[in-house]
């Protein structure tokens, strides 16, 4: 059994996304109508409660970071940016409350968000004790080239976005949802990804460069990555992404989640191997699912027992002094009951040989003796692998 139920996690993510959008829409409409905010917010007159279409923000041509246009201490409330471009901008200590970015491009030299907040937790609804709005921003069909440094992007939604060369540093990303998006060359350092959901994403080159530790929890979900090009370079990129995710779960002592992404990593890595290593990898997968699927050992063992039972019947076994071999065509003239009894005897012998204890009144003859030796060796190996896999899971 997989420890990460991808089907269930996708359904949970879809429900969360639907509820979050409904919540954001209701709060957006109320705030646009009432303009009722806590006193510590000071809506910027230039940017708040407005819609912007096909507008460029920032310096036009590519600049170094020290030459960016700087916007400091602005509260940008319930603004909608449609088909806008942002470039060479440095936002510092700004609050983006209930903003929507649709079909926008963060381009040129990129955009830096320093100590910015894209999330409003507190509620104005009375009584407000223990009540949270979780009012967040949404990016829809955007191209994002940015740096989020010390930001709060909790509960934000990134939908159908292309996120490239983007750096998340010391940022609160709890319960963020990223769906139907491409992510390329992503660097995450010392962030909080608790409860984050990344569904239907295509990720290449994900890197955690932690000085301390990026936090993940059992609710953090990374969806399977669908193949597109199906070439060696893509397989290598995807398996390394899975490996990075697995290592980060292990670092957070989430060993069950680690095991699931380790399994996906090894399964994808197999596609990049040459013939001999690929055979070893395939054997490792079939026998125990790379140490993460104990049931594979049981299925493989039962398959081996059934296959060798048929081989014994073909090449001959002695049952209570009578030789039975299905290479003798006369044997096929008997009834179905006769064949079922022989199959039962063959399985009994195969079980005994697989476990190394043999079987009374049933013995292999001629070439079947060699087959029985092979089965005993295979049985010894598979039992060892199966016990090792189960022990590994129990120790975790």
C-alpha cells in the first residue's frame, strides 16, 4: 500500500481550492463594499481598490537589483491586475490583501518581494476571537520570475502559472496551493511548507538550499509528475526532483512520506539506466518495490510458487510412487479432477521447495530436481528480501 494516497490527496486539494476561492470572493466583495479594515492598514490610494489592465510597473529594461524601482511600506488592498507586466521592482514591507494577478508577467530583471505579506488572517467580523479570515492572493496564468524574501504567502493560490528561476527564502508558505503549473529552477531555503499542496505540476530542477530546515508536515503534498518529452533528460530531471522531495521529508522525520517519493524516484531513475543496471533495478522493483512495497514480495513469491508448480508437472514429479509428467500427452485424456489434484500436488511441492522444507510423498525427478534446486535458491533470496522489507517498515 502506498503511504501517500494520491487520488485522495488530489480530491482534498480540489475541495480546499474550491472553498478558498469562495472564501476569497466573499471577502473581496465585502471589503470592496465596506472598506472596513483594521487601523494598522493604510490602503494606498494609488494602488488599492482598483483594477489595472495592460499596465507596466517598474523600470522598462533589465537592471541590476540595486537599480530596481523601490516601493516601500504600501498596503495594496483588493486590486486586480490583468495582463500587466512587472519588472525591475523591489517591494519592501508591503501588504497585498486580496489581490488578483491574472495573465501577468514578472519579467525583465525580475521582481523582489522583501518582508511582504500576501495574506490577511485576522477577521473584522464580530465576535472576532479565534476567528480567521485566511484572505489570500491569487495568481492566475502568470509568468513569475521573482524572489520572495521573508514573505508571508500562506494560503495563496498559483493556478496555471509558469514559475521559473524563482527563489523562496525564509518565507511562510503554509497551506499554499499550486495547481496546473510549471515550475523550473526553483530554489527554496528555510521556508515553511506545512500543509502546502502542489497538484498537477511539472517540476524540473527543484533545490532546497537550507541553512536551517524547510518545514514539511504530513499534510504537505507533491503530486506525481507526468512525463511530457519522455526522453532521458526529462527522466533524469524528474527523478532528481523526487529524490530532493524524498530527502526533505526524511529530514523532517516523515519517513513514510519519504518512502513514497523514494519509490517514485527509483522507478523513474530506472528509465535512465543501461541494460545491466536496469535489470538489477527491475528485479529490486518486482521483488519488494525498492524496499517500499512489502506486498510485492508476497505477490512475487506466490507467482514463483505457481510457475514452478507448473514446471514440476511438465518435467515430472513422483506422487505416491507414480510418475506424473505433462510432457506425456496421454495424461491429457484424464478428467479435470485429475488435473486439479495434480496441480494441487505440484503447488504443495513448490511451496515446500520454496521454503526449503520439501514435501512428503511428492518428489521431483529427472530435470525437475534441477528446477527444485533453483527454486530453493530463489526462495531463500526472496524470503530474505521480504523479511528485510517488512523489518525496515516496522523500524520506521
